[in-house]
């Protein structure tokens, strides 16, 4: 095994945290426990990582632990996910409540100046939170962003469905028949979903342990409430009307947007979303699907380091943007 692959294997395993524990989060007079893990003690401003899903957890983003040689990197599991408390209350699974939840992590860890990193649904969360609580945020990195679910459903998903070649080119129709009309067989549906996953979710097969942990610890109840489809090509749950693109346009911090060349959040979609940001950076990671932290972690990390260095250089020189 070469050194590069050995390094990739290392960063795709659970970090040896310098500290971890639980933060109290109170909502509607009930207090819940949110898990966090922190690694790294460098002097650079910390990075707070927001995972995707909804209903996922931090495991598929552990590659960002490589940044801990320069700064603290903080992972946390959203309410109902991973190691955090898992209440059985469907009324909690809304985007707006999750936006408010991140403040408990920020305050509980006393983050004064920090970077936000989000992936997939975590990008929606990052923008929704930052729009309400911008104080202290130095930059926002949006990897494989999905900021407008209506636009995704109307303009992106139909083309992805048409690109499925299985079942005599009818994979997209099979998914729609099964999810929207209750027609067809589960075997055909599963075959279409598997092709979509390999083309647009992750090119890394067999799945690394990080992804296996994600799947094993995933909260189906949250995903079923907020997305309500197994393929993620139809958004039928509480996220179907969520659009934070206008909130993005009001944020006056540096923005980085990346996506894979084969991402379900396609380069064209990511470019369209970047148009709502003020002077964003936009970068395509070739040969990767949606899970860039798994498919191409080294390139993603390099781009993240370059971005942080530029942001912090401007901040230190007194030229950083102010609110």
C-alpha cells in the first residue's frame, strides 16, 4: 500500500478525539443531548462540520480530521442522529428547528471566530443557521450544496432520472412509479436506486468503513419525514419547499462551493446556486460523485486548505469583509 492510500485510509476512520461529550440543547421546554467530538489544537480558527442526511451523521465527513494539524476540527451529530439523543417525535424533524440547533453547539463550545463546513443537507443547515446567527463566522464552505429543494426537484432530478440506463433505460420511470404511484416491484426499484447511487452518490465501491457506519447509524425516521423517498430523486417530505438561496445572498463572508463532476448536486446546479453568493469560489472535483470526502478526499482537503489560508490571510491583514 502506498503512502497516499495509507493516509486516505487513516483519515476515513473515526478520529481519536482530543475531547468529546454532550451539549445541552433546549427546545420547547425540553432539553436534549447533542454529541460533539473535537480533534486538533492548532492556533488557526476552528472549523465546525455539519453533516448531511437528513438523518445521517458525522462518519462520512471524517476526512476533514486531516485539517486538525492546523486548527481544531469539530464534528457533531444532529438531534436524532448518530451519537446524539434520539427522541421519537416527528414534529422535531423540520429544517427551521435544525437551523436553531446549531446555535447550541456554537454557544456550548464557546466558538467566537470559526469556519463553517457543510456537506449536502449540511449546506442547507449552514446557510439557514448563518443567516440567523452570523456572529463569529469567518467563512462558509458548501460542499455538494443543495440550497433550493424546489429547484432540485424541478430542474435537476428529472435529468438525473433520464440518465439512468438500467431496466432498458426506464430506471427513472421505475423510481417515479414506485415512489409516486405505488407501482412496480421492489427488485426493479432497488436496481434503479443502486445505479443512481453508483453514478451520482459515490464512486467508491465497496463502501469504506466510514460510509458503512453512516448507513448503519442512519435515522430512517428522520429521512422518511424530511425527504420521504429512498432514491432522493423525489423530495416529498418537509424539505420539499425549503429554499435558502436568498439567505445566502445576504451573507457577507467568503463562500466556497464545490461539487463532484458526477454529483447529484450537479456542476450546473452548484454553479446556479453560487450565483446567489457574494463573490464565491466555485470548484469542480473531477471523477467524484456526491461523496467527495470519500471519493476524492485529498483534492477536497487541498481546496479547503487553500480557501482557509486565503480567508485567514485577508482577515489577518485587516482586509476581511465586515458585516
